[in-house]
C-alpha cells in the first residue's frame, strides 16, 4: 500500500512490513507501526538541494526503544539525517552525519510514551534545533555539517533505521518535510494541543487571568500578592 503526499509534489511513500493506517490518529487516521518490521519507505530525493529544512510530526509511542527512528533520511555516500526518540542514555537525538568526526547533534529529553507529542527539527546553515510540543527543547549551533552537505538523499524511512536498530513502535501522524525553517509561530501552530492537555503560556501582560491555549479552555486566575 501507499501513503499519499498531500503537498502536491507527488512524493508518495510506501507501506512496508506490517505498517498500516489506523483510525486512532492525532487527527483522523495515523500510521501504525508495530516495532517489529513496520515502516514507511520515502521516495528518493526528498532532501535533494535543500539548504535548510524542517521535519515535523505528531508521534504516540507504544514504548521507547533506544535508537529506534522517527525518521532516517539520506544516503550512505552523502550522509544522512535521523531523529531517535531516545538514545541509550535517555535523550531525544537529532543528528546530521556525513563522516566519522563530522556530525551535528542536538539533543533534548526523551519523549514520553503513551501520549501524543509533537516533535520538530530545524536546520539552517550550521544551526540545529529540536522542538517538542512547539517549544525549543534543545539546540546545537555552528556545527560542522549543513543540510546542503548531505548531497543526494537516496534512502529514507519513517520508523526504520539504516542500521540494525529497533523499529519504531507507535503511531505517527501529520508527518511533514519543509525546504525552509519554520518560524516559532508556525511550529506552535502545528503543535497546538487541542484537547490533549492544558497549555498555559503566561503571555498575559497584566491582569489576573491566565489563559489556557488548548481547546479545553481551562483558564486560571493568579492568586496571592
């Protein structure tokens, strides 16, 4: 089976192994991955020619397996990008690798399983950032690798590593690749919590009201002196 690219560029993916579409998505249906043999194969060239990139998705992990992949895109000769929900030491890790000793790495706390979390990575020039639920959770700046160094992306997967690491176990929804860095406002909009949890930004300049930015509308009030 296939998964349709709704951007209009026609870069459709292919379901592999036991990968399937589930009705239990973040919004509508989602990609269901069993953590055994299921993944999506992306078309060649999804990152060709990019000088900056944003990759964003909702994920709901059944469990957190070290070094499993939310995505792994690139080619052995030209380098690759990957995002793992957790390393062996409990870190969400975004990496751009072109050669041993020539790698860019940005980390953040590992993702929590059994709940929808929005994750996004951005790369522009030699700056790398990781966002969780629309908030910057980690960065690494002025690193030795730029997206343009990856050359030709001949291999790409959602839920699978190019190495013998575990397959991703969970659901993936609204997976997006941009050839630019999204703004903070755009990332916050993609990660809007709807009814997943209350979200207090504390952006109010004055007054005692504290607004809940989610659809739950659980607004609060500041008390005390």
